[in-house]
C-alpha cells in the first residue's frame, strides 16, 4: 500500500504531461458562448432611474492594471466588478438623498481636487502638447554634451590590501610560486569586503570610485596605466589608503556612442528642458497679463527653518497684483509652507528656499486662474479621472456615514473577546536544558556517572569541564526555549525527548537515552520560564480593530441589501459571458499553481469546464482540477469523487488510465515497488 501520496507525483506526471502536450497540439476548440449577450447595450443590472450595461462593465475592467485584469475577465471576476458598480450606483443615490454631495466638507475636498485638474489640463495643453524637438535641436544637444553619451571603460582586477610592505612581499612570493590569488587573499587581505569576494573587484569604471575601496585616485591611475598588462602582478605599492597588490584580469575600453544609438535618450533629456522654457515664457506672459510683481527684497528676511515668523514682516506683501488672488503676504506663504509634508518642506529648504516656494505657488495660481477664464471646465468636466474623483469623495463620505460611523464596539465586547481568546495572547511556558551528546551508549553512561556526582554537588564549573571534554557537541549543551510541543528547539522533532523534558521537575537529571536522530544523550533541566499572558490593556487596540472590521463587514452587507431593496436594484449575472479563451485560462491556472495559489488555479479550471464543453478543453481541465485537489489540497475524498466523475463523464480518452491510477492510489489499492532506476529518474 502507498504510504506517501507524494511518491505518485513523478509517476503521474510521466503519464500525464505528454498527453497534455498532445492535447494542446489539436485544433483550437470553439468556445461555448452566447454572442448575443456580448453586445455593448446588454443590460446587466437596473435600478431606480438607471441601468448598467455591458459597455460600462467592460470600461471598468479595462481600467484594471493589465497584470491583474485577467482574473476579472472570468465570469466570477466580472460578477465582482458588477457588484461594485451596482453598489456605487445605489450608494450615490443614497448620498444625494441625504444631501451628502452638498455638504461643505465634501464640496471643499472636491473643489481642492478640481483645482489640480484645471492646472494639469492647462499645463498639458499649453506646455506638454506645445513642445517641439527638431532634428537640429537633438544634434546640437548631442554635440554639446559628449560626456553624457560616453560608455565608460570597465576593468576587473584581482586585489589585496595588505598590512605593510613586508606582508605584501610575502603575498607576492606566494603568488609567484603559483598559489591561487583567492587563497593568498584569504591569508593576507585586510579588506574584508574584497576578501569576501575572493580577492576580486569587478566593474571598475575609472570614474573616481573603486568598488570596495572608495576614492583613491593614485590607485586608480595605477590601474589605468596597467590595463594593457593583463594578469601582471603590480605591487606591493603604497597610496593614501594603504599597501596594495593588484592584477588587471580584464579590460573593456570605453567608447563614445553614435548619434543614431542615443536619439530616444536625447529626446527624453531635451523634453523637460523644452517644457521649462515654455513654462518660463508662459509664466512671464501671465504675470504681465495679471500685473504681478514679486518683492524679492523680502526673501532674505524669511527663514524657512525657523518655527516662528518675524512679526515685523508677517503682513508685508511678497507678491502684489491688480487681481486680489495674487496678493501674497509673508504669513500666507509661510502658512502654506507648514501645510506641506516634511519631505516637501526639506525639498524647498535644501533647494532655492522662499523664492522657489513663491514661484511654485504663483505659477499654479496663474495657470488655474487663466484656465478658469478660458473655459477649461469643458475639458475637465468630461475627464473620466475627474468624474471618478468627485464620485470617490461623495461615496467615501457616504460609506463612512452608513457603515464605519454606524458601528460601535463596547468595552464589554472587547473583554468578552479577550477572555474567549486568552490562549492567543499567551506565550507558553518554556524550559532550558543542558544536554550532553554521545556516539555510543557506553560512552554516555560512563560520562553520566561522572556528571551526576558533580550535579548532586552543584559543581557547575566541573560539570562544564565534563561537557567540554566528553560531549560530541559541547557548543550545543544549553538549549533554551524548549516548549511542550514535541520539538526540541535547535535540534528538530523528537516527541519522546520532549516528553522527558516536560514529565519531570526542574533539576531533573535524565538517564541515557537514544534520540530521534540516532545519537545518545542525557540532560539536566535547568529552569522553567512560566507562561506569560499579555494584558487586556496591551491587546485592546488590536481586539478593537478586529471587532470593528467584523462589524463593518456585516454592516456593509446589510447596507447593500437595504439599498438594493430601497432603489429596486436587480442584477442579471446570468447574462455575463466569459471573455477569456481556453488557452488564456490554462495559462492563468499554470501561473496560479506556480505561485501556489491552488484555489485560483482550480477556479480557472472550473471556468473552462463550464464554458468550453467541447470534449478537449473541459476534459483536460477536469483531470487537472482533480489532480490539484489530490496532490496540493490533500482532499482525498473529494479527489476520488472528482476522478470518478471524470471517468463517468469521459468514458474514453488518453488521460483515463491515469485517472484510474490516481483513484487506485488514493484508495490505497496498489503497492508501489520503486526500483533503483525510477529513483534515479526522480532524483534527476
């Protein structure tokens, strides 16, 4: 009878894989779908005064990142997206009903975000889209910046940093006698980084910095002068960083790239420069239009590092204009500065300071004001991201109102949960033991006689001497953190050993016994660390969070049902159709299995079984599903049922013999005699 089902994996794969490959080489089967339900106008849900169509669902799925989108092209994935869209629709109706969309806090957040959309749109249309990079511009940039397009040389060397000239000569002698550089480096190299690399430094670019050494221009010149002397040993020679031995082992000469090689890079480098030129011109034009003047004389009197503002200049104007929105006082600029994140504040402090801060504030205000006057609402209002932003702020506030704020957790509930899960907050008791290890039982008993006398006398000094003189592993004598779990911490699983530790009192000296790994030992129980229970005060925040999330989940489900009933929401998930080919689903299953997400893999197989009932794809998917359930989920009963169902549904086929083999194996009806040849194959 089979003792370990894992032994079947190589055998089954031998039988299955060639058949799966053969199945993939057959003509591409036709998917079982209803194309009438794939049109953009198919209604997937309806609610009070509105519908959700296939087009809206597809557009939402299209916005999901490509690396995650595949999972939402399955019927199950589409159902999830449809549920989200439907909840958003009825939640928005509820928000409007409650007037949340008109609340001051919500409107303020929307207006602040709207301003950014106006600025982005204006910048795009008047700067980004206006950039023109001519061939002459690119060529001139290439000629003016040759250093940017130079490929630096690459040198690899053998290297040792030695203590002094005497040691350097000793190392040199060994190398000249034919000793390997790595072996000599192990003896004499005092540079631990390079020593760990067996005395090799790679990718020296001759740019002023040597990996593992740092800045040593004299040493770098020495390397440069010897790039033609491959494998010649240079040194010992002294520089500011110490005594060195080097040998150049490889040299790739640098070169200048051709213009044709770097055209895309030039365009990438030129674009921000061109954008800055256009932005500077735009800034000047808008400042003239709005009569803006900057009082630069005040900049030196403002210290961004100071937590307090000089009251004498607080009300003075840094920027003046014929338009009130551009009149900036010193206090306003400093107030805005303190609203920035610490990282942004550091950027200005280390940058150009107040002048940069004022310039950033001013250009954004200028672009927003001009965009507003030029009617940019027509562009912003139709921007999908803008619409989504407004929706987010309204729905987020509504959700918090109806779910998050509606849920409370009492002190009594926290106490009850704590009492019910006390074991989760307890660090179990542990013991420390002193063990002596032996190869033979005779040696162990002989040593036990000596050790026990010292143990009775409490002579720890002589006990330690015995350990160092007699134990096979004196460095594994004291083993802390031994828990009552059948495992010897630091050694491995040994149920009998663990029981001896916990069935006897502290101070107990055991007789000699054989351990699970085959050696002989005896031990002394040194001490016990009692169990430690974390207090309610320590665990309260965590428990509160757990209970809050649980209640919010229940409340969200209840709210969804309530809103669906209130606004007559009806969904038609049966109208969803698979948007993936069988090949794509098989690939998804393979990827999921490789990442050990076996339930996701099985879900992909289920999609194939349901939607590609053509005797080829569903045949292969049914077998693979049963195989994963058996081998990875270890659900023997379900696997047997799936394989039997497979044979009933598909009476003939290339995989049927393998399926019957799996059934017999899982039911324990066959004995495996694995010969040496098979074992060799399995190891390969």
